[in-house]
C-alpha cells in the first residue's frame, strides 16, 4: 500500500532503487535504459561520482542560506560559469528550483522592466500554440497546448497565442522556409498592432519545442524575423530552453543555432542533470540596468532561490560537461541517433516524421503516410508505446496532440550526453519492438 498520491493513483509506478550510468533499476529486479533522461533531465546519467561528491562536500559546508541575507560560493561560481559560456549581453543569472518557476520569473521580470522604464501599460504576453512552458498557473497560461490547459482554463490569466513554427504541418505546399517564417512574423506583428504596440510585454517561445510537439526545430531565419519584430515594438524576447538547453541540441544554448540572442533565457533540466532541483533565468544587461536604475530591487523571490547544494550539484554537472566536451558529443551522438532512427523507421508505414537536434530526437506516429493521417486520439497510441517500451526495458517520453493539441502522437528520446553508440542502438531496437507490438495489437483489435 502506498500513501503517495501518485500521478495515476489507480496504477502506482514501480519503485526505482538504483541508478548507474544510463540505467535505472527497480525494486522488482528489472533494468531500464533511461532513453529520455526522465524528461530530458539526466544529461550525465545516474550516479556520477563527481557530482555526488560535490553535493556531499557542500552539505558538510553549508546546506542552506536564504538569499535575503547571503549569497554562496557555489552560486557565485555557477553564475560565472554560465555567463562565461553565454553572449556578453546575457550576463546575469537568477537561480530557481524548476522550469515553471523560471518562466514565471521571466514574466515578472519583464513586467518590472517595463514599469521601471515608465511603460506600465505593457501587460500583454504573447506565446505560441502547441507550446508548453510549465504547470504553475502563470506558466500554463502562457503555454499553448489546449489539452494541457483545458481543465484549468477558468483559472488562467489572459495570454495571447500565435501560430507555431511547425513546418511539417503548417507550412503551405508552395511556401519556402523564408516565406513561411515571414508569414509567421507578420502574424505576430499584426497581433501586436491589434493589442496596441505599446501594450505588449513579451514574446515567449521554446527554441526547440519539446514535450508537446516532440523536438520541433524552427525553420531557418524564423527567430531572426521574430527578433526584428520584438525590437521594432519594444517587446522582450523570452526563449524557453528548460528542455532543449545546456547542450541538449548540440550547442550549449539552443539559440546559438538561430542567430539571435534573447533578452531572457530559461534553463533547468540539463542544468543540474537531476542531481538536485535547479533552474535559472539568464538576464540581459539592459533588463538588470533598468531595474537597478529604477526601484533598485527585483520584487520577486522564492525560499530556495540560489540553494547552495543545488548550485554545487549544477556547478559539478556543468564543469563535467565542459571538461569532457559533452556538448560536442551531444552533437555527434545526435547524428548517430538520427541515423539509427532513420534506418529503423525511415520506411515504417506508421512513422510520418523523424526530427530533432542533437540528443533531442523524436518520431511522429501516423495511421497512414499517404495520405498523411494521424491516429484517432482515443487510441492513445503514444501512451501505449510508453507502457510497452517500459516492458521491454526502455524509458521514453511520449506525447499526444502534437498537431493541434488533440491529434497527433509522438515519442521523444533524450538520452544522456555520454551515451555509447551500442546503447543507443539498443534503445532504438527496443523502441521499434514496442511500436510494432502496439501497432500489431491495435490492428488486431480493429480487424485490419
């Protein structure tokens, strides 16, 4: 009997008792390859001795100090490391405990920035459909996935949403990448004009969309056009790299591949690698300067901001990533993973797309490829694949509604950066087994 209110109380999960490298062992003796890093968290895998030592050493020194009174050595060192691997204008760091907290912090930081500059009318936040930015109410309001928002819609504050940059489903047949990006930028600009060009505070976007659409990268030039619109109307650009950042897509920051620099950047999962709960917001100098020159203090905070042990863990993780050149390894092993997925699923009758960057790859499942038709959402194909994959020893990250919030099934893989080629081959093989078992069972029940 469990006294935990689990996510699915009717089917409590297995108990994990040990982790080593890319594998998790359960209490009933089974072993699973953590092919999704949990939720793209475990960038170094499990049980890394250097990170564990860093946590233990910090616990011996200082476990907690409230940032209303003190900073800490690991927090200062971690902030310096992050700044040293970022553009010079993105030079300031605010630590938190989760990606949702980080998103909420950016919205409040942007609001205060505008107020300090004498523009208190700037109150509107614009994001994109199909996006996901967290589960707290403010972050959920910014998110644009109708399925995730539906239950809590009456509680959500107002936010505005424009079309996603999802070429597979929304670029017109005769449209070039440049024309498609221009159309999306024009839609964004038109919404700004409708709301009032001096009333918009932020534009929020995942650099590479993760959970809700499955490793969807923008078309070339998209973010440059969005950045130009933001600059034209004084809107702050917030890029959400909670899932896709810190090396996951093959560059340290995912935005490096877009030719832009955001005003505010969120990071979380790969920052601490799961060894402690930690997130961060990286803040442009102009935002900090406006607040310092105005009221002089950011009117925000949480109890565990800058937690010394969490910062010590993240500092160790980031030091290892840099020392062992794991960002470059994420890029090269990502190419290998893409090749394996293409070899296994490129001609699969029920795989309509293989996409992603670095070790952030996904496949989209379809009922048929010609015509391109998704499965009936009631079949819950993605959820069945997750369960079947776990039965054959693979943990993967599925999602439903990747086309419009209701239709579309995908499975995301985000293994540790230090994964070996043979392990990735095993993961793709197990995913193939799971998919074929689920689809054969589905076809059998439908009589096809």
